[in-house]
């Protein structure tokens, strides 16, 4: 058994690509070897900025000998077929083997030297390497067929045991030599074998293992902060990035002028992180400190003094730029900034951002005035703003910065006190009108990630109400799973209105997500609505809200819709004025104009209805996805959805939760079994559902087969009234009595939205239905008895359907 | 530019390692830094050209970069190019931002195998000591929508400061670069501030006799910022844009790619001025950029069409 080492050395590989490249190298190589029947006992791969390396341990010297069998023509097939087969296999007729009248070619392949397989695999892997972006270079690039690599390929080390595996690609020949750190050890190093690769490079200031570099950075940065009496704000993304930029990482602590702390901490952190790839620190009080940790790629002769000085200077210049933006932005009222949104296109089919703001403002007001968002919202009992989540999402500033709110940060402001509806509506509308204004500020232009947050700061600084500032800040929330969900009523109104508008409008112009394509993040928006509504127990009638969002046409949009009509009308006038139209011609055109107007109105209405229906389905899917992750059974959601007409997500979920609890009990499980038995009999007998499950306004019996021959609808209704036309058996009478008791209870409980109560009412039915099936024969010879018993089962089914369509429940 | 330049000699090998750091008792002045770079690249086979005599946003617009990046012939050149970025003007009040500054451009076609080493040698030549400074190559892919060009490369960091844009051109004017050229763009003021340890660009020593960068350019920044942002006649600029575009097209009809390209440069700068005056709406912006791109692409296309017979004859098998 022998080990193989491969190192592909190049000019600096982008940090973000290294981890995947390392995995790809191992995967592609394994696949190449697999073709030859080779498998390594252990596979290790490494990436640094300047090299990808692979070590395959425990390869045999030779591949195993194999015998390959190829099926040929039947005996007695036309000679051309036989000739073709012989040509293909390179055998003669007497070398073929016959089996069951079919000829086979059997070729024994002796084992190949593994080194030979490796020599062929190296160029194959290099040529097929899936870099996200690759390039050509050098003299060879005179042709576009020249090799592509992430950056120019400089060297190949390929050793099987201690022998070089000879290969050449794009003028780079394999060998045993590589180079160490660019500055610490620029000369050639000869590698003996896979065994000494890692240690030889370490001796030349290259740590080949990315995980080890990350550890060094994590530990070094932490210690540097501690030494300064500070604590490091950890950041996984920065760890990877810095490890991808260094072969010999040296974390160094630097400082910046305390005066810059007047700029919001999120801005400082973002500047340091995004532009400079620095970690930041907090002081013992938990506040952002005027310190950063940079990671150099060299053990400097002066201990890093000059490097720190240089980095401090760069950060100072960055921060003074940020402060310039901040101070400049503060001077312009958000309301004045908002005017500029008229010049920003939101989407080519959906007008400008100013148009959007206008719609969101109206919808936010509607959400309050129609009683959807009320004050105080149920979960704001504590009166807190959004609770800080513990999510550690990469790039999520809030998560990465557990610093307490900045003194002037809107999050530090008191919550909105209880307000009247009118005042709440006014605040929501005002917040909505200002919510997008920060998009045209210098700071957000520089750092788009700060949208919302900066608006919140500017609003607070410009004297807006705390609730308005908070709403501007948080109206994009929740951004993805695990993000905070807004709770303050003003924020909730704006956040919901913004997302509903986005969803409704994109659905209206048929820009819906397809497959993995969701360029406008509509799934995230819908999930945001679902989370906001469910976590705050907001009673949002989705259908009405969507209708509201798709119906309100702005004057400018209305003008756009009517524009073709106006043009027609002008043509009529112009032509009539010129005498170009006869009276009848004019009448025709006017009629056509009326028809066109009606057609446009009709098309508009249909588009809106379709968008509403599609969007409701979309929400149902999102809810299922979200609840599945929360452990709610999707069949139970389907069972409640099947009732139709339910567009209040909170009520729907309560029903589902009560149902899930109920079917988990013995009563529930047995009732479900009884229900299924009853439903099967009814289905067999063709007895349609009487009322539920019914789509809102639709006939329950539609599409469910004709009523059974024995039961007319009228008969069924008559049977629903209590009383028997014959002497019932005790279990029959008991079931009837239980239904008499359970039905009104369940109905009342559902009306009171007491779903547990409704389930409890249904639980009464469990024992009687069991007894009924034990002692009563449904299929009685007497048609009256049979009809009455079927009717009883139908009543039982319908009673259960008041809660959910149990037929959808699995198990 | 009108004469066809003979292909320059291929670049010499990189300096033997470790890098030969210029040991200086005094840091280089701005002008000595330029002279040192000229000397360095001149001895490595580059033609030392002079700035193009037109207003442009980046050294890449210089025809010695753009047009010469096309075609199969070797081309090695270095030059200083003044750059104008009207929106970056700060009336001389920001120590780091200027509406007029200098780039040092090196273009090497085909890109030599030791381009990184050659580049590092130039940093050593102007006094950067790699045992005390942290040099890193940080991914930064370059794209110029107005030139229909892109390339892969890095921004080179020295102690966290971007000092050079390092690019392997892959396409120019919408055409594949065959062969690929390596382009180095040094930010001269930044490098000088770094070498001289100055916090303000205006405090840079321009020469060794006490003249500062501010003595030369501060008033220029103040006046040009005012003109760019407040005074420039927008009606006249719109008119100039139209005229440059029209002249570009007329030149293309006359099969004169170089004058056409000059008009594309002109249109690009006029667009930047209009932008600084804030009279181009977001919606119109894309249309203007598209117009400039079409002009530049038209010039590149015409250049390729005109030169192809010659190139194909000299490089059998080569085709645009």
C-alpha cells in the first residue's frame, strides 16, 4: 500500500472558493480512481491561498485484473453484424464465446500500475475542475482553448510513494518541488512523499490545513483582545475569510480614534468587517470598543508595528468616510429623502419605489383601521421591541453584534404606549412613508445591508416618534428563519404591509417563484408574514388583505392602465376633427372604445382574482413548510385546509394544534378509526357529505359521487332530525343521543374558537360509535333501518367535519 | 499612436529573490516614485508612454490599454494616466478623495508567467520592505460595463490598504483577449501617502525640494469640484454627449477606429460630468451607460476588423 500526494499550486485562490475546491478535488479524484477500480483507504485534502493539496492513503501498486464481457450478435445473425462486432472488440471470430445462442466477447484486462492511472487522472481532474469562475493566461491564451484555472497554475507536485508521477498540463510539468511562504521562504522546497508534506511546509511558514489556520486565528485574535482588556466579537465568516487569505496567519490588535464611536456601532462593525476583514471587540461593559483585530500573513521583523500602524490608518480613513456619510445624511430630513424615491425604479413592471411607498402606506393604515393590527399587540405585554435572537447567522449584523443598543439607537427607546386606533393608523402610515427613505442616503448607498437600520437612526435623530423610528428600522424583519419577528404594532403594520404589497404585486404581474428561482425573495416575504402573524397571534384575514393589496390602484398606475384607451379616444377626436371619420365610423370607434374599456376592466378583475387565489395557495405552502419544521403534521394542516374558506392563519393553526393533540389521545385515535370505518361504508354506499367539508360557498356534494340510491337529499335531511321510524337498537339510540349532545357543543365551541372544546365534544362520540359498530348491522335487510343507520353515520361524519376533514389524516 | 508600434521585447526575468528593496534614507517623493517605476518597468522591456491627452475616468481607457489589449501581438507598456472622477470631488476638504488623480498603468501582453514576482519587485523598488509589511492578494474581479470588458485578479493590499488593481483581462470590447494581457493599476497618491506616511494627500512631498501635492493641486480640486458639481452647463454637456456619439459613429462609418474610440472616451467623461451634476435619473443612467458601451464596442469592433488581416497573416490560425 502506497500514499499519493498531489499539490496544485497557483496564484492566489479567492478565499471564498477554497473550501469547496478542496472538497471538489477529493471528490473528482476519487471518481477518476473509481473508474479504474481504485479506492484510497483515507482521503485528506487541504487548501491555502496558493495551493490545493490532496493526500490519498493506502493505494495498491496495481489495479486489480478484470475480465470484461461484451454482448454481441446472436449466432446466425447477418455477417455484417458479426463483422461490426469484431471490429468493435478487436477480436477474431474464434475468440468469441457462445452462450445460449448469443456471442460474447470476453476481454481479460491485466491490472495497471496505479502510478499510470494517477498520471492520467491528474490532467483529467484539472481540466474538469468546477471553479465558479476561471480564466486563461499567458502565451498559451493566444487560443481560447488554452487551459482554464481559477488563477494561473504555477506548479504540480505529484508523488506516488516517493516517486514523481509524471504528467504535464499547459506547460506545467509535475515534480517534487514546491515553494514555501511567499516572503518567509520563497525558494524551492523538495517534498519527499505524502508523509512529510505538511511538516516540510510548516517549516517553510505554510500551514496547509485551513482548520488549523482558523484555530490559530480564533485563538490569537481572542488572546490579542484579552491582552487589551477587551473581548473579541466572534465571527465565523471572518475566520474562514482570513484563513483563506493567509498561509501563516498572525492576528494583530489595532486601535481607532474613540471619536468614531459616535457613528452607530453597526456601521463601524460593517466597515471593519466588509471592507477590511477585521474583527471588532467589545469592552467590559459590553459596548463596542475602539479596537480591531486584523490578520497579517507574515511574522513581521518588527513584531507587526508597521503593519498595525498601516491598518489603523486605513480604518481611520474608512471610518471618517462613514462618519461623513452619517453626518451628511443626518442633515437631510427623511421626508425630503423620500421624495427622491420617485426616481428609483422598484421593478420595471411595478413602477417606482415611491409608488410602492404610497401603496404600503395605504395598506398599513388599512391593517390598523380594519382591526387587524391592534394596540397593544398581544405579545407586547412586556412592552419590548423585537427580542434579540440568539441566531448566529453569518453576515447577520445583529447576530454577530451582541452589543447593547447604541445610546441613541431606536432599540433603546421605550415601547409605544397603548394608543387609540386613529393614532396607531397615523403612526403606521407615517412610518411607512418614511420606511424606504434611507435607500437614497449616502450610508445605505455605501452599505446596502444597513437599509432600515440607518433609517431608524436618522428618524430617531430627527425627532420622529420612537415607534415610527423602530418601525422604519425593523420593517424588513424577519429576514429569513431565526430572525426576530416584529412585535410593536406600528412596526407590525408596516412590516406586514410592505411584504403583502410585494407579494401581491409580483403575483399580479405573474413574477412568481419557480423551482429554485425566487429572485425577489417572495418565499421569504411570505414566510415573514406567516411568522409575524402567527407569533403575534394577529387575526389577519389573508384574502381580504390580499384583495386590498391588489385592488388599490395608484393614480399613476390607473393612468397607465387607461393610457391605451386615452390614445384611442384621442385618435377618434383627431380623426373626427379632421373630418376623417364618418358618423358611423366615429360611432364604431366609440363603441369599440367602450368595449375595450370593459375588456380591460374584465381582464384586470380576472388577473386580480387569479393573483389572490395563487397567493393564498402560496401562503398555504409556506405555512406547511414552516409548521413542518415546528413539528406540526402536514396531514393535519391539510385536514384543516380541506375545510376551505379558512384564511385566518392563527385560527387555522389553533385548530391544527388542537387536532394534533386530540388525535394523539386514545379517544382521538379511536374516533379517527371509527370515522374512517364510517366514511368507508358511506363511500361504498355513495352517501355524499351533507355540509362539510365544503369549500366556502361551494356545494359540499359536488364531485363526491351521486347521493346513494336509497337516500335523496330530502330523506337525509329528514333523518337528521332526531327520532326513529322504528324501534332502534340501544347502541343506535345511544349514538343518536351522543350526536344530539355533541353537535351543538362542537358547533358552539368552534364559533367561540375553542377548538379543544370542540375536540372534547367530539370525544363524546367515541364510545357510542365503537358500540354502534360492535352491535349494529348497518346493512340491514329493512331499507328503512339501513337508510336510518347510514344517515346516522353521515351525521357522525359531518359532525367530525366541523373540526377537520379527518379523511386527510394519516394513520 | 498613429504609427504601428513594433512589438517590444519580452519582459526580463524577475529579480532574484529575495526582492531587492531600495534602501532609502528618505522616502521617495511623488515624482521620484514615478521616475523609479518608469525606470523599473523600462528595464523590464516596457515602452514608457506618456498620458493620453484626453479626460478619462481610468487608465484602462488609454488606447494603449484598451485597443492594444486586442489582437495577438505582444505589447508591453507603462505610463501615468491622470484620471477624472467628477463625483469623487470633495472641494479639497477630504484628505483621501480627489476628482483628479494619477494612476500608474502597466500592461503586459501576453501576461508573463512571473507577473506577480515582477509586480512585487516594483514595490520593493519604491521602498516597500516585505519583512515589515503585509502584502496580500485579495480577490477582486474587474468589470467595466462601459468598455464591455472584464477580467479576473485581485486588489493588492499593503497593510490593509488597496494599493494596486491586478487584472488578467479576459474580454475587451466584448471580444476574447487572445492572448490575455496582465494589467497593473497602481494608485499613485495612495502608495505615496503610504510610503511617505502622510495622512492627507495634500501633504505629500511632490519633489525633494519642499513642494507639496497640495501646492500643485489643492486649488485645482476646489475649483474643479465647484465646476463639476455646480457650474458645468448641463445643456451644453447634453449637447456635447450627443455630438461625441454622433462623431464616433461618423468616424466608424469612415473606418477610423481610433478617432471613434476617442469620441467614446469623450462621451464617457461627459456622462460622468452629467452624473455629477445630478441631472441623469436612475432610469436614464442605464441607457447612457449602454450608449457609451455601444460606442466603445463599435470602436473595438472596427479596430479588430481593420487590423485582423494583418494579425491573421502574422499569426497563422489566429482569428478574432
